[in-house]
C-alpha cells in the first residue's frame, strides 16, 4: 500500500511537471494557412470562391437531364420557373462534396393537396436520367398535410425534418445544404455513406444525416447498384398538375 501510494504520487508529480514545462508555442499550428474567402454582403449572397449556377440571367450552367441538350426551363425577372414539358434539368458540372445555397418559391395561387402541391426536388447528386439520385424534397408544407418523410426539408423517404419552418405560398424559401458525397471502394462497396446537413429558412432540419442509398419511391434504399463518382446537381420537374414553382440565387462551394 505504501509503495503504491509513493508510485502514484510520483506519477502525478511528473505529470504536473510535464504540463508545467510545456511552452505555448508547442501547441500552436501555423500552416497550412486557410485561403481568404470574401463573404457575400448577406448570408444569401455568393462568397468569392463560389460557383454561381444561376445569377438570374440565363441557364448556361444547366442542361436537360434526359438528353444533355441546353436547359429549356423558363427564365424571366431573375428567376427560373419549372417547365414540366421538358423534364428535369441538371448542372453541366459534376461535384463531390459541397456547400449549396438555393432559393425556391411555390406560387401564391397554388392548388392541390399533399404531394400534388408545388412538388419538385433537389437531387444533391444526380446519378442517372429521370429521378435517380439523392433527393431533398421541395414542396408546399405550409398547412399542407402529407407523409412526414416526404414534406419540405425531408431527404425523401429517408429523413423526417427536425422542424417545419416553411413559409406561405408566394414567399421565397431558402435551403442551405452541406453535402458529403458517398465514397466507394474499388470493388464497389461503400467506404463512407453520403451525409447531408440542411438548413431550411435558417432552421436546422437535417443534422448530418447518413443516407442509406439513393432515393427510392418504392422500397428500401441501398448502395448496391449505386457506385458513382462526381455527379451533377439536378432540379426536378415533377409530374403533378399544380402550378410550377420557381428557383433563384443558386450557388455552390466545392469542399
């Protein structure tokens, strides 16, 4: 007992001495120096290192998802309006992980109920034609009842939003997204699943959620047939009969 006490005291004393002898410089890191990024005038404005995907003027950064032709949605008054006649559009560029800002608006005169009320979607990684990829749902969720893993702010059919901060139809809504793309091993197995963090009108609604695979309308998602690399960002032209919604101020920062 006496020997144990002496050894404990010696160890404690040596630990104190070690801390006492540590210089502040020994725990200071000076490199690599983070690059300088000039922030936007407001949190909605693109910072200096962002890729502006839509600045209100044209769809030069976008193509039709079905055939790769120039995007044919309607552009007027600084906004894009979905044209359901032509189907989904996606970015010409492909991305791995990124920070995305995008604003959307359901028409004030929207009709329909549930999923047939201003339905669209932002596919954080488009991995094929049609609705293939990982979908962040866009929908009028202001006093509009539907299944909760399909409301605005949901990672469709996978993650229920933590809150419903949706504004009234006719008002602009904002998504700010951190997308960590999935990483695959050489044999196609998953090394790291995809994760998404989503702020909806400034409110955290998805907190680093781990996706189980690409979005499925029917069935359980998985990565079994989803091996892919950098992918476009896709906007959905949903087939419901309600009035088409609009997008504006879209920019992305590669991570």
